C-alpha cells in the first residue's frame, strides 16, 4: 500500500503553519497524500495529545507516517525522534507525545533524528526538521539517526488511561482547547 502522511498538530486552524509544513512535504515527497487529522490539539500540552494520538493513529493503515508536533520545548533540550510502532511511523519531538503509542505497541523502535538542515528555525521544527524526516520516510528512505535501546518508557508516571476530557467535537465544528478554557 502506498504511504500517506497524517498531520497531528497544535498549530491552529488559522495562519500559514499547516500550509508551510505541507509545502515541505510536497517538495520532498510529491504525490504522497497528506491527511489533516488535527491542527487544533490542546496547545503546548503533549500529555493529553499523547492519549489522542494513541487512539487516532491506530485508525490508519500500516505504513502511514504520522507527523505529530505538540512541542512546547521547541528549540530546547528535547530530542527529535522517529518511532516505528505497529507498522506505522511517527515523527516529532521526544517530549512524551509518543509515550502511549510505544507503550501499547508490540516491539516499538525509536531513532533519534541526527540530521539537521542548514537553516533551521528556533521556533518551527515542525516545518524545518520533522516535515523533512516524514517526507523522506514517505519516499521509502529508512530513518536517519541512531536507534535507541528498547523498553525505555520516559513517562512511567503517566497512567495508561487519562481520566479527563481533552478534546470536544461540537456539533457543526470543533471547540478548540483555547476556547474551552475561556468558557
């Protein structure tokens, strides 16, 4: 089956961010379909997004590349990773976003992305670092980077199930996290 790329972000529904990421993906992997799953995840909150990712990622076929970016530490100490879990690829920051995906998968593998582009924004790794890595995977290239040891759960204090509402789909559209917090 031909790959697809799925976007799973907190970039928001307004502004140029999703468009810029798609432009990079189309340059690197022309013709690969891109599916917009979430652009309005809880902003800068990788933990609730991790639970949504574990559920929604499973709906996509094997070989899917999920570009997942909820990254409050952009430009900071967190690593950039590629995760293979249950025959799907996940690309994004190592900040807990992939905790539940790897915990629930059979034999997940994680690579730390070592390649860095010449020009990289301090605040938009989704476009400059993660989108190129996802595009290369979509072209069939293996993950570039160092394979990490297996079995290391970085967020063992996170429960297997999160007993809170993290996203509401309202009739006729979505009610974003920001809007929900201001109600």
